C-alpha cells in the first residue's frame, strides 16, 4: 500500500532522552542502531509516529519497544526540523525527556535496536543524526529546571538529608554548590519539611531528615 | 504533481502567537481565515511548512505573509499533535511565540487571511482548530518566563522607572504586584542599573530611572 499527497509531506519521528543518576554520575539511555542509516551507531531511542497516534504515546511506545523502559511522564523538549537532518527524507523530530529514579533501570535491547546502554553525559560516544544537539538541549533544560522547579525530588527516596539532595544537584550540574545558599533556597520553595529525625553518616554530624510535604505538588518536570 | 510514500505521513504546520501590550492590556495577533476549514473564524497566523524549509523560517514567513509583522526572534513554544486536531488530515503543528514592543505594530491582512487584528488576551473570540489551547500554553509560558527571565525588558524603552516596569508585569499577569518585593527581585537579577536621573510623573514622588546594563544579556525569551 502507498499513500499519495498533492504536496510533499515530511516524516515525523519522536526521540527520547532519559536521564538517571548511576554510579554518582548523570547518565543517559542510548540504543545501538540495528539498521541504516547510522547502522551500528549509538542514538537516542525513538522512531516514526503512527498516523493516528498521539505524539507522547509514540514517545512512550518507542522508548518501551527499544529499551524496555517505562518512564512514566515524558516532558516534551523541543522539535528539531533542520531540512537535512536525516539522509533518507525530510524528517521532523519531536523530542521528549525525563529524569527517572535508579530503581527503574532495568533495560533490554529490543525492536530495531541491537544494543542499549547507559552512558555518562560527560563521556558520550559519537551519536547518530543530530542527536548530540538534541541531548545538549535536553541537558541544558534539565539544568535550568533544577533552578526553578523541584524536578530533582523525583530522584530522592521518601526521606533524605540536605547533603544528599545537594549531592544530586552537584552530580547533575558537575559544579560544587554552596551549602548555606542551597539549604536556604530549597527550604524557600516550601515543598519539603523536617521529619523530626536525624541521620548520621560516618564521622559527620547527624543531618536532619526531610520529606516532601505533598508528593502531588512535586513538579513532574513542568 | 503528487508525492507518494510507503507509509502515511502527516502534514506539518507552524502557528505563531505574537503578544504585545496595547491600550494597557496584553494583546495577541489573530487572523481571520479566508478559506475552509473554519472559514471566517479567527485563528493564530500560520501555515504549512515547505518540504525544504527550516521550521523557524516557516514560522517567520507565515507570520509576515499573513499579518505583515516581522517579529524578529521567535521562540519555539510546543508541538501540538492530537490526531484529530484538523478535519482535513493528520496535521502536527510546531508553534512559536514572541512578545514584541508596540512600535512594531503595523499590521495588514494578506495571503490567505481576510482580516487581521489585535485582541486582548482577556477577551478573545472563539478560535479555530485547537488554537485556544495553543494560546493558553503560550500565555502560561509567557507568565512563567516573567519569573525566571528578563523577557519583559524587551518591551521597555531605553530608560524606565521601577513603577513603569512593574506596570508591564501587572498588565501581563493581571495581578497586583507588591512594590518592595518586586524592586528587590528585579534588582537582584543584576541586569539593570540606575542612570542617575529621576523622572517625575504627576503628583508622585520622583522615581529613579534605570537602564539595562547590557542589552545583549537580556533574554530574547529563552
């Protein structure tokens, strides 16, 4: 079967950048392409949008098919449409991203991927298409959201200390963060409260434990 | 001439939300559709992306063709792709927005528009397609950016007082803003400085004049 149009139509794909923290570093999930173009190269999970399928559905479906990961809510990142970004034909890609906790890290290569793996954002392989640019955009958005949203709480367990939370920020930004300003800023958001308990680690002073006041108010990367 | 594909392709459009402040209210630029579907109804300026054309180029071109407005930099807003959002076929729309100063307001209906006009965001006509939803998204993004960017400075003249700047924020958000917190927050951004002069209006105390320190550092809605 073939489909005919009066004027040329682009193909539309979705690509997905899934971040998580592993071994104390921000990682991103990549697949190894089984098919041309860029056969054998690493790329973001993704693929063509079905003609009757919502974009976010396509993103979740391709992610699941290619990596086995069910990321839950995916945030739309940006739409990439440089006319020559795909050697096959004009392909416009609507991209999505999410930051997921490390307990959802079971992955498996499937569908048209011949490999799947986590890569530290700080040392990536060469990527197919314009996926390096997509990933840069996703990483910049993620860092920006640390400043004006509560996205990082998605990675925290039920209770956590301020040094533990600060550590997550430091791992993502790869910058040292001032302790006092950090506490002040985070507490100023009004989304966490002390549990009344403390946690002692090694030779450090005990640190207050905090919990998120209302999980439903924690930004799902909005 | 016709174009044939092995699997169905969507059409891709761009739609553009241009905001400006007119008569002390936030306005948006709309066109009256000359053709079906939704003939005679108001809609955002926009149209189909040419097969070899960059998305942002298509947005600027359609805006200029339909309204005469050259908005300069357009920021990508969001991509809308609900499968039934257009009665003709599957149409995915990549949307853009900008906040422009009132001295760029000369508009004219052209191309496939039979009218063009500014409408207060607070009292819009019924809109074609899902353009009401697109406009909601653009307005929410604009309000959010007031908080974490310097987008509003794009609307200010070379020198301005704090009450004048606050007034722009109040017009956009339609909320009264606390004077002291506002000054503190704005000065904390570190992007404006006093000129050393003052401005007196009516019976009010004279107000300090400010200027943007480095125009190149003012966010073009980023």
